[in-house]
């Protein structure tokens, strides 16, 4: 293999290594791949900027090829219709997302400073800035931000309460970039310097995070008990019309199981039933009467459901919703709240290209007559007798700062987060574990407990530090329930108050480190 071939291999490896550091793999030494990428970007070339773009893009291809390999699984649920799309989905997703890394390489190489320590920070700024952009442009797709590589609830993850997942991305990249001294076979002094910086940084992350975790307190005695239901209904089974009664009966059985204390809230996951909820709750429906009898007076069911509505011209619209149903002391079942998913999954719940995509045979994966319609801006739900909650339906849990708009509109802060998701789409791939990890970062950033229910796993109650309460969770392929008292909410975190301002300060500092003189040197070399 020639030199050019080795360079390609090294760049792909530089991206694949950190992708393997995420759950469920957890190979944290893989973060040294960012140092390998930096060493490749520093190589001399006749056209260094475009070579840096290609190297960054190849590294991104390796990173996203590994971290989003689960994307093929949803297309295999209805393999006869969608299987042909699976390889295209993975290739297009990985190659498209890799462009952000290519641009980061281009920016770094253009304004690369001379000093090695400044290069690490400028590299971190370029890639962290592009990762922030990845989470915001078009519809945004912040899956597996480098800062979320630390398992949610561990000491290093706690820094997200101050600077958020994007800020932790900058810190993680800066530390990992120091390993470039080992890849480049620098002199012994450079390797010692780099090793000391990495050790000091890790000591700071683990030390400060451990002190924060030591402040945790148990739930209040009067806290409501939340029952999280996992019925273990896979996606292929769910959408067979003849299985509706079996699925409904399974959820009812789990809902009515005796526990140490009667739950105040029962949670069914996203799209729990293979039907439009409006049809099931019609007066006289046997499903309505069975559901009413399954709940005790004063109990609330939070059900992930597909529901129908009407547009301004009378057309039928479909929503991916969280519906709150409460059994009153009079014995009746009342609708006490509805949240319609605001941020939908492109190609999964709607087609960005609309009719044009439909004309070439494409359609979203949603099992509905039409694509879902996005709900209004996210809002806090206030329900009778319960602490205020912020719903996050599936994909919405990926986005740092998603709850800021709801706080601004509602004028107050929720007491907990409820995340219902349908990770059955991912099968037994790495997707459900990574999705859980990202959801845990929303709890850390906001300082709020997070209850999470999925049909096939992973279902868990997380405290405000992103840790599983009691260490209990329902893994992939498990059937059961979790009854847990709602953990305490913490006071507003720095991140919940100031959002990504810390990240922007770090990006500005990174840009300044390139230096006035180096800026013009970089332009001249380009």
C-alpha cells in the first residue's frame, strides 16, 4: 500500500477510534484518534487546505460510519418495502455528516498557529464549532457529540451542568488532541508535556465531578412514584393489525401489577399502540372501558400515542404525541394534557423534500397514512396533583438547550423530564445505548431527574446527575416495570441559565490563539 493509501487508512482510523469510545463499547483510549487526526492535518502538502479538508472528511466518514451504523436497522423492519434504502441511508448519512469534519480540518489548517499547545486548542475550537453547527443547521443532528463520550452519570459527564455537551466537546477534544505528540513521535520533552496535560485534565474532570456527585441526596419521602412500563414489543410485531389486542393487554397487565406503593404516574413509551389514539378512546370503545378500569382513582397515565387532528383547510393531520389521561375520583377517564412532538426525525417521520421525494418512490418510515406534522413550540405540562414536567419525545432528547424555549414560554422551570422513545427501531444495535446516554446529558444540563420509557429498552429512571436510580434499568429485550420515586430536582444549573455562552467564549479564545500574525500567514500559505 502506497503512502496515499496509508494516509487514507490513518484518517479513517482517526475517526473510527473515538466512535468506539461511546456506549456500549466504552473504549475510552479510542479518544487518542483525535490526536491522530491532528497529526494528519499537520502534514505538509502542496495544497494543505484542501488536503486537510479531505483528511477531516475521511476521519468524519470513519466516525459517523461507526457511530450511526444503527441507521440500517429501521429499514429492515419492513424489509420488503425499505431494505433497498438501508445501504444508501448509511452511506449518505456518514458522507454528509463528515463534511462538517472536513470543514473543521480546512479551518484548522488555514489558521494553524506555530506553538503545539495552541494547535491543540485551535483544533478543538474548529471541530467543536463544526459540531455545534451540525446540531443546528437544517434540522440539526447532534448524535454522539464528542463531549458525550463520557458515560452519563460518571464524574467527567458532570461538567455538562456548567458548559453543556457542546462545551464539554471542546474540553474533550482539547485534551484528546494532546495525544498528537505521541502519534508524531515528537521528542521526549513534548511527550512528557502532553502526558502531563492529559493527566491534569482527566484529574480535573474526575475530581470536580466526584465532588458534585457526593452532594446527591435521596428522593423526598413524599415524592410521587413513577411506573415505567416496558412491554418488549418489537417493531415488526407491533404494526400487525391483528396484534392490537395482545399489545394492549400486555400494557394493561404491566400497568396493574401490584407494587410496594401504588404508582401516581404510569408511563407507556412513544407510540405504544399500533393505532390512532382517537379511535381507541371513542365513547363506547371497549379499549376505553378496559383502560379506565386499569387505572386507580387519582392515577395518571402518560401514554406515547399517535393522534389525529385537522388542519386549517379541514385536512387530516397526524401527530406523534404524549397524552396524559387521569382517572378521576368519580371513576371517569379525563384527558388532562397533550404534548405534540415539536422536532421530528427527517425521513423517519417526515420527508424534508416533500412531494418531490415522494415522486421518486421515497417516503418516511412512519406507519401512518401521511407524514407526521410538527407540534407547536415545546411547552411544560402542568397536570393535576403532579410536579410540572417537560416532555421529550424520542429525537428531542438529542438536543442540548431544547428546553430553554419551553422555560421562556412557560415562565417557570419544570420539576422533571419525561422522555418517551421508540428505540425498538434500533433493534439490538448500539443505537439504544447511545440514545440513553445522550438523554442522560439533558438531565445533567438541566439539573432535573429524567424518567425514560421505551418499548424494548433501555427503560430507566435517572436522577439529576444522569445516574440510574438504584442502579435499576430494563435492558434490551426485557419485559417488566420500574417503580421509582421521583428523584430530587437540583437548583438551576449554570448551563440552564446561560446555555452555550461558555462554548462561544471558548471558541472566541481558540480563534484569538491563532493570533493576528498567524491569521495572515495562514491566508498567504493558502
